[in-house]
C-alpha cells in the first residue's frame, strides 16, 4: 500500500509527488553537467536517471518519506527536487537510520533562493515526522551554495569522510 505524498507549499513553490510525466524533466536535469558537477561529478545516462527516479518515487511507499518534485507556483514549471532518503550508504560515520535530506535544482532555478525555500519546507515537515531523529546531509566541500543552504536550515558540519572515492562533508541537524 503506497503512502500518499503530501503536497507542501511555500510562498513561491509547490512541492508534490513525482509522476511518470515528470521523468523527461528529471532525465534532462540529471544529464546536465552543471547540475551534476558536485553530485557524482558527471551527468547521468537515461538508464541511471530512470533508476534514481524510481528510488525517489519508491521511497514514499516503503519508508513513508522521499523526495518531492519542486515547481514554481507562478509558472507551474518543474525546477528541481528536495526531500529525504535512506540509501544505507557505506560511509563512516554511518547515516543509517537518519533521514538524509538533499536538494537538486535545474539551472533555471539557480541563484533565486529556491533551494533554501524548498529545503526549509522539507525540514519543517521532517521536524513533524521524524520526532527525535537527527537529520543528516552530505555535501561536496567545494559546493559552497549547497553548504549555505544547509547552514540556513540549521545543519552543522560533524565530520569529513570519503564516499564514492571523493571527500564529503557530513552535516547534522538536531
């Protein structure tokens, strides 16, 4: 039985569950070298994007949380994604059992404060649904824009480690 994905709204954004019709946007976003520069380092193939898309959608059914599609309210255009995952990453310190927040925007959404606006809405939702849990995120050290979003959401650096062969910063909130 699938858990319904709640719709969240901010002043400028609507965050809703992904549908199959969203995959072309998702594929295009993840194929963009500017988007993936600090997230894996290289654009995803259609197959990799499809697998990631299914993970995003499936998280809600299995875990009761996941990623939202992020739309601009005024245009209705998709601009990115934000939400929580549990990928059971093989890293130290372990993030298992901690809701891991993440955000990704297409270039059309860069520099407008949308990532912070969406992430803050997700954190508020998380505060209501992950009572007593410590939220985490991982960020590539040179990704200063993402580090600023994390800081505005109350995340603090707790460790530096390696994941997928690259150095990452582990941040926690709460």
